[in-house]
């Protein structure tokens, strides 16, 4: 299929949905709880003011990642991911090395599926819609998928560190589509990032953005409403 917009086919039914993971199906969790886990593992102690300052910093620690890592190397290897995390950590309040390592080791422990993630995935599968997970991530997230009940649903899991490509670059989207066995006009991309996930739209893939939310629900019912409602027009 040509990449020229004039050659893209008219949209038809949505036969597959590609979901981003972080801040789309999975919330990053509480910085308070993250710090509690790190302190317990390291045996480090903080005063109340030190704790409050560090919690506020940890809640936004990844926001400055593009300054240190404009090419998203952190999402292509575990080594780079570890390095960039510690570069970012060094920009905040002073943190003991043992605590810094403990925080890194337990970062995925705080990732929890939104309450509406599994019900939406189950509804899509019941409707015969194929599912892929597509994530810019430099570490293996299988433990999160298993723990949060997300593992049974995808037909494909495409992680940047495994395929050597990061969103918004085209290859990672095309890899997900190929693994679903579909064409780009049959797929919906669902994510939270106006920078990364909209790379799908540049390929002619219908794209739905649900910006990061606080709380246990993420409004994922909008996905099934869109898919089921649209597909009903073709039956």
C-alpha cells in the first residue's frame, strides 16, 4: 500500500485495535507508593520534608526525558533505560544510591491496569476484534501484563526494545499491523500521547487519543462505543 494520502482507501469496519500501554491501559500508579516500596527495599530513611519533595519530583520524573534522551534510546534497550532514569533522578532532590537503585528496581510494581481495561478488552474480543499492545518501553513488561490480567487478550505485543523502533516512527506501527494480519484501514490506534501515538494517523490509521487521567477509570468505554457503533453500519 502506498504512503501517499491520495492512495489510502476509504475507512471500513474496524477489525483490529492497537492499544498503547502506559497511561492508556495501565496507570503508572502513585509516587507515594513507589517511594514507600523503594524505602522498604533500601532501608533508607527520609524526613517528612525530604519525602514530600521527592514524591513531588517522582510524580513527574519522566517528563524531562526527551531533554536527556531526544532519540528515545531509553525505549530501545534496558541499559539505556537504566542510564536515563538515573540521569533524570540526579536532577531532583539528592537521593542515596541504594534508594535510587531500589526505586528503579520496583518501578513496574506500581503499574496497574485501569479498572475499565479488562472489560473493554474482553468486549472487543467477544466482538471478534483483534487486539495488539504497542508500547515505547525499554524493559520487559510481561510481569505487568500477567499481574494485571492483560495477558490473555492480545493477538500481538509489540515493544520498542524488541523491534528496534519507537513511536511515532512508522516501522513500529507497521509491525503491529502486520502481526495482526490486517491492513492499516482496518485498524484503530488508541493511545494517550499527542506526540507518539499520532504517528499512526500519519499512516492513515484511525487514531483515538485518551489523555492521561487520574483515578481508576480511563474512559476506555469510548473505544468499544466507537468500534461497535461503526461496525454496525457495515452489517
